[in-house]
C-alpha cells in the first residue's frame, strides 16, 4: 500500500545528485512490510557502471541486506518511471508493485537540451523495443559459437539440481538462499547436492528453513512453473 514517506525518500535520494559528482537524479527505495529494505540512486558515471540506475541500485541493496535474490512481496518506489532495463530487473527480482513520481515523458522534457557530453542518455523507446525483441529481431548483431561446450556446463549443473530433487522424500532442508524461492524453484546451495542418499541430515541452523510441502505437491508446482518456459 502506498505510503508517501517512501516516495519522499526516493525523491530525496534523487536530490543527492545535485551535489554528488558522477550521479544522476534518479532515486529509488525497496519496501518490504512497511520498512525500507534497500535504497539507491544513479551512480553510473561515478561507478563506471552504465547499469547503475536508481532502481537497480535499490534492488541490489535490498537483496544484499535480505540475503536473497527474491524480492516478491516487496514494493519499489522510484523518483522516475523506470526504463526497460530496470523493469526487467524488477521482474527478475519479483517486485510486486511499482510507484513512480516523474514519468519518462516528464524526465525527457526536463532533460531537453542536455547533450551526450553532459550525461549518458538512454533512448527509452529503442531500449524497450530491443529488450522485448527476440534474438533475430534485435538490432544488436549476435552469433552463436561453442554452444556444445556451454550446454555441457548447463547440463552438468542442472544434473546436480535434479539429483537433489530426486533425493527428496517429503521434506528438504536447504540453504536460506534456496528457501527464499519457495519449493518450486530450488536453486543455489542445497545441502543435498552431490551427496549420497542417507547423508541428508540438516544442520541445526537450517531446520527452520525446511520446506513443508509434500514431494507430490512439489512435483505439480515444478511442472506448472518450469516446463514450457525459457529459463536463463
Ligand atoms: Zn533504468
């Protein structure tokens, strides 16, 4: 639910760019359960990082602080409507809701006359089209090389995940990172991976993170969420 104080904080972060070299006036905060868990603003020039947009910085900050890659249930407040890259980052992180202040049209108008010498601009329409295009539709030239070698690594990694899944009985003790995904998206450092059956005793500190669903339920969840999708 929208709370003005969080938008005020996002805008206050953007205002820091008025006095901090190498930054731009785009600030954002990530909110979970009514508390700011991450914040940031554009440091693209200062950090030599063209992906350092306010929203991305806030997502990185929240994920580090919460020790997760899953921000489902979190809301993001941004001083400006996000670009396509930031929307993608929000989607990957599982952000549940966006609140924004200035629109892209308004920021574009405000930056009228600010040339590429003064900042690193984004063609938001071109970015949106490129990000949503298939490989062959993109303006970015791309050629496939050494796919067999790369796929072998992917397959080997996936095999360790499948071995872990096959070893489940009715419960599974996993790392905090894995548990954050929920039972249908196990990733990260499962303590079962690579271990023979019978060596699945959970460390005491992980007991509270055990998944509670039955294997049958997990199987249904997996088939619904995994199959027919292109995972990257
Ligand atoms: Zn952005």
